[in-house]
C-alpha cells in the first residue's frame, strides 16, 4: 500500500519501521516541526523525522495542517491510507478523507477507555490491571472513530508508564501491520461512547503526591508518572521527586517518615510507601538510603504538599 505516515514521538518509530519492513510504500513521513531542546535550545527534529531520514524517506513538517499547502498536497498525494500514531494535531475532514481508505490511528489504549493525549500514564495512575492498543478509523472526534482491531496486555503491579510505553510501542507496530493486511475484510466496530474515559494532557501539578491518599493510589501515581513528569512532594520547602516506590505496611500521620534505615517508609492515608529512588532539586536520582546517610531523611520528618 501507498502509505502516508503521520507521527511525532519515539513511540511512533516502531510502527514506521514495521510498515517499511512489511513492504508498504511509505510515500512521506509527517511530523510536527523541529523544536528547541536542552540548555542550548538547539533545534531538534522529532524521532520519526530522524528515523525517516535514515530510511531515505520523504518528510514534511507543516506548521499548519488545517489550511494551506499541506492540505492541497495530502488531498492529491494518491495515498491508499494514512497511518497516524501520536501525531499531535487534529486533522480536518478533508485530510481524514484524502487517502483511499482514510486515516487509521494507532492508539495506546483499549478504546473507548483513555481517549486523549496520555493514555498510558493515566491507565497506570488509575490502577488499571490491563490495557492495550487499538487501531481506529479516524473521524472528526477525539479518538471516537470505529475500532478496527485491538490487542490487550496486563499491566504489572510495579510496572512504570515508561516500561509500559516501550511494550505498547512494539504491540502497536504489530497491530498496525496486521490491520493493513486485513483492511479489505475488517468490519469497523462502533465504540460504546457511554463507557469512554479521558486521558488529558499531563500538568506537573497532577504529579504532586497527596499523602492522605492510600498507599496503593500513591504507588500508582509514582509509577504512572515515571519517567515524566515524575511524582513529587515537598521536603523542607523544596521539591523532592520520587521515581520508584513500594507498598508496605505502616501506620502514622500521613506524610510522616516512620521508618529510616535500609528503607525509608512514609505513612499514608492507608498503609505505607517505601521510597526506593528519589531526586533532590538540581541533583541526580539516587537511592533513598543515600539521603538517610547524608542526614536528609530523619525519623519523624514530614513530607508535605506544596503550600
């Protein structure tokens, strides 16, 4: 098939590679424009564009996708299908209808659950036992189109969003190739919109730990926002990031350090959280025990929400 590939982050690279390996003719890779990165604010291309250049594929990074030259190009490109993976832009009806078979989205959830920008993170934060990937015939709504195929996988009790991200990227690649192979015979299945849930863009404030919540909920928050934006709390007025944790038995005033030694345990609204990897502002991530040795963590100390 003649494929227009539309995707921006590294999650989409595995799908691009799989389409090329399956023998599809990727006529162009479309992604968002280059953006400044790092302290030097050097302009950096998205991972999909970097990979496309390695593969010798044509690329486009339009600033406008609702009007102008890109709309004209896509409507006359003669593509059989557009495969869209975390592109990050809303496509107008003219673009959705441009390829022969329309636009097919690879989405990192089992729809209609977790429509939106951050389905992997919110599935972990909300303690889901399983998730998956779906391919969907795109329409004008936010991930509301008919589902073509899906694959499911359990979420590990201690699995982070970053770890799940890698697994779902590979699953998405497999499902994309499978969907295109079966496209002529697939019967799209309408979503049950009454059962939908949303996975909105993440704000750093979403990752602040509320120690009055249960240990389970806090553990889910920590792993759901690892590696980004990283769960955080306040230690002596400064932010402390928490990268890794474990659920343990403990009692005490929520937010209070109740065990100090080989482990650092903080009491919650129900149970305790053992801090295993933390990060002080401006420092590298390190074992919580290192902060015990340096006197940063002391028995009875309280971790609080930001004032």
